[in-house]
C-alpha cells in the first residue's frame, strides 16, 4: 500500500535522519529499491520524473506497477510514490493516476506565482491525502529536461512557501543534478541554517544527492534535511555493472543474453547503492 510521505518525513525530521528518494526508470529499478528497503526495514520514496513517467507508458502504468509490485513482493515498509520536479499540469496528472506524493516545481516562476500555484495544488492534494513538495531556488544541472541555474534560495521566500502548509520544501543551497564538477564550491550551510530557522519543523529536501561527500550529507541532515534524492548514482552503478558483464563476454555464455541474466548484475549494483545510501542517511530500521 502506498502512503503519503508526510508521516515518514516528520519522523525523520524529529529523529535526525533522512529518507531516501530513489528515482525509478523501469521494473528492475523499482524491484531492486523495494526489496532493499524491505530487507533493511527502511521507509522509502520512489521518485518519478515526468520524462521517466512518459518512458514507462504514463503515470497510470507506473502507479499500477508499483502498487502490484508492493503486493506481490510482500513489501511492508512505508512506500511513497512521488512525482519529481512536476509541472503544474503534471502534478494533477500524477495525483489523478494514483501517486501518493507529488512535487510541484515552481522555482522558475516569480515567487508570487510560485505561491499562487503551490497554494492551489496543496488544497487539492490535501483533500486526497497526498503529500506535496515545493521548491524555492532552482537546483543546478539538468534532469529529464528540467534545467536549473543552481540558485541559492532566499530564506524569506522559503518561509513564505512553507507557511502555505506544504509537506516538504526543496531549497537550492548550491546542490546540482548529475555529476558534481571538480570545482564545485560545496553546499551552502549558512543559507541552509537560515532556512531551517525560518521554516522550523518543516522537513527540508536535498536534491542532487549523488556525489555529495558523506560529511556534507550528515551536516545537512543535522540542519533539517529529511529527504535526500538519489538518481544519477544508481544509473552509473547500473551501467558499470552491465558494461562489465558484456565486456567479459558473459552475455555469450549459455543463455547469458536472456534479459533476466543480462540485467541481473545491474540490479544488484542498484541494491548495493541504495543500501549504502540508506546507511548514510540513517533510515535503516526506521520502518519498525
């Protein structure tokens, strides 16, 4: 059964740990993440961008797959199915398709329009028990066509959005999507501390979790980050394991070309990556 992300993130905020959002791209991705979460007794958020949703034949297909998989695999830990960087229209499509959590990314609008649109989405989502993530200060880099300049959020604007009753807030603090460049300046903890001060018990979200050093992750959690997004790292782990399998010629041995065998090393690599992140975030055993 899918649940809103509200309860799991409030517990994470109070307990000084973070819940991982791991983006899914297909059946293998989803299965690997769910099985790892169940094994480690960790709450988990499955992230779906609009591009990935389209690739998987639409939000209704994704929701049906995830719900069926939870039942068939006997998953008992809290699982939220979350729209990642959703547009205004996309947020409504995800809600109507059965997602239990959505993100409306209004960071590219002027703050007044961001507030207006976020307020409406919160009202409609709350009526359905769906959690809402909003964003202030765009996240740098590109993810499925959503490009951010990497702005540092204004703490006062963060408070304005938080006061609307949003479930969680993503705020730009120098984080980016994809690989971090060698000259990356790091996270701006001064701004994060001010945002935490302004928003109080509001769970904060850190996008671009791939490649951020462990000590920075732990500091961010101590300053109110309760949800951390990971996507690129799972993709890199999957491709590396699959490449090794093919370069070793294993796809030519016996029935090594069978997709179930060909994709298996990549699936195990995703599991290992998710486990490593859940350990770092401190969410293991928090589903009890």
